[in-house]
């Protein structure tokens, strides 16, 4: 692992197109942090700035030299009559490959005005200065923001990881204790992950394929209520970006979307600690020792599919293999040696889960330990050593990436998902409320075109109560949920 210093500054804004007025508020998101300010500039002008948006350390896994960073800008112009409000948004994904570089972001802001006025379209051109360099010995200074909306904290912690596992350096480790003519002994460090779902009532899960449903979302096998809603869809290469929510009444799941709710990108695996494992002192987890030629004991594994459903998979065995894989970004063939652990396929399932612990050779996903779930249709899901999804590939190897921030997620003993990069390299930003009933909750999802889905929760129960989706046929496209607890 290496550490570099990343500094991003806003240097210039050009305000063209049609006028929205001069009472503008601009919010810029970088790596899960936001800076809000009022530029106080008029239509048809270009104004220079020197606002530091980020000045932080970036932790790079072995073999990663050119990480990416998402920059999303939101512009809002408010009027006394809210029906005349104008707003818009743009985003870009930048590869950090130079000591110093200038990034340009151009997008249009559309005002859906009423009262007889015509639709107005303004154009904004943003220019950023990006410094990506070796970390200073003193750790560098802290950045500031332009007032009002977040700023940059002073502590020297990573805010733009290239992959989730870099936040836990030293935890995902594979140690070779002996090799050569003697029996090869390998020590595998596994971090502890928590399962957030508890099945109520002791009833079995529904069949995985075509479960019988009666009425409006009532599952026949248990009588539980099930609801599925898609909030945002955008086409991309190979497969679309689609954010969907799922509710079940037969589970106890007080997660990031409130009681009983889950979303399709909240996918993870939870390994169980075997009885003979050594409790780790360096981190919250354990060590498993693999001896070549001897029976290897490991724990079973639970897969959470992001739909309020989890399935147990029995550990079958492990062996040392020579593997050859195509690097997802470089598109070159890589060779490495790994301990491959295999887990059982349950009846009706069409996928297999394996754990890869790299002993020597190239790192495909920037870490020594990861999990792979392969489906019969060619889809591949990759999970980091903590068990959280970091990549989704289709049969043609179109790639969607998942990037986690530095804010803790106490629900699962890991970090919060903050950016999703689709197969067209377009970034989607996830923001969270800090604390609602003792845990963070998903606040909004924003796509590169400026559409945003917002979520509100009941302050006393933590239940999801309101979703504000991108305006369609109706300007206020709001869904409200009410809950009743049966005696």
C-alpha cells in the first residue's frame, strides 16, 4: 500500500446560455464530502476562484497507480415562488495520472418554470486544478470550503479511496509461514462482518426461483408482505444502472433505508469464524491457517442479495491453484497463485461463491483476499475481503464499480457506500443522514444527469416515510409510506 496527497481546487466558473438570475447556490461533491457557496456572479461573466474542495491523503492498494475521483456539481437558483426555482447538475470522473492537471466540467442547467414563462437553459463551465503527488512527511495541510455546506475536516483521514479495502490496510493479509520442500503453511486474515438481517417467525425462505405470490405482494409460503420499487434507471454499456428498493415484513432489518427496507446494491457476504481459528489482535477478525496436503477447516458463509434475503452456504473445501485472469482495467492476462475456498450451491441456485486468497503473483482487484460469485449467465460479482461488493461484470465484461468512503457503517461493521461508477464510467453519489435512531440513513442518490432521489425517515422509529423521485409527469413526484403494527 502507498499513500499520496490529493488536492482539488475550483479555479473558474463561466456562466453562459440563458440567465437564471444571480442568486445562485453551488454545491460541489468530492469523495463523499460537499462544499456549498454562493458565487455571486451574473449571466455572461467568467469569475475566478481559489476554493479548496479537498486536501486529503489517498490510500492506494498494491498495483494501483491511477485511481479515479468523482466530481459532481449542483446549481440551484431559488425564487419566492418555488414553482420558478431553477436547478441542474453535472458530473465527471477523473483519472489521477499526473502531478498536476486541469479538469473541465461543462453542463447545462434547465429551469422548469411556470406561470407563462418559457423554459430557460443556462450553461456552466467549471475548471478545477488537481494536484496528485507524493504525501508530505508532515502529512500536509487540511482544506477548507467556501462556507455554508460541509467543508473539509481537519483530521488526516482518507476520503477518496480507490477501493474499499484500502481503508483496512493490514487486515486483509495472507502470510506464508513456510514453503519450499516443506509443507506450505499459509495464514489468512479475515475481518469480521456483521449480518443485518434476522428472519422472524422461524419460517423457511421462499423458493429462490418463481416464488408463489398472492394478492398484492403477499408470499404464499409465509404470508409476509413483499414490496419492490425502482427509483432510478439510466442506460449504460451492457446493462443499465438501476436503483431498486425492497421491503419484507418477515425480517428484522434496521438498516440504512429504515426498518424492513433494503436496496439492490447492498450486497455482501458474511463469513463465519471456524472453531479452530485464531482470534486476531491487530484487527477485529481472525486468522485461518491452511496447511498444504492437510484438511483445511473454515467456516460457512452467508450471502445477502440486497433484497432483504440471505442464504447460507456450507464450506466445502480449499486448495492451492494456479489462476489466470484478465485484469478488469488493463485488459491484460495476469497470473497468480491462490488458496481457493469453495462454498456449496443450494438447491435451485444458479451461482457459485469462492474465496480467493492470493499467495503470490499479480493482484487483480488490488487486494490479497476477495470473494467471487459467478452466475450461470456469465455475471460476476466481486466482494472485498470485508465481504462488500466492489465490482459487477456482465458476460461481456462491462464493469460497474462500488467505492466506499471513510464514514463508519455500524450496521455491518464496515464503511458507507458513497459512489457507484456505471459501465460507462459515469458516477452516482450517495449521501447519508448522520444519525437517525442511532445509525446513518440513506439521504439521497444523485445521477450524472442531475436527477436526484431523496429519502426521509420518521425521527422516532427510523422508518422510511417519504421518497421524492425525479420529476416526471408531476412536478412533485413524492411517495409516502404509512406502517401499522398488528397486535
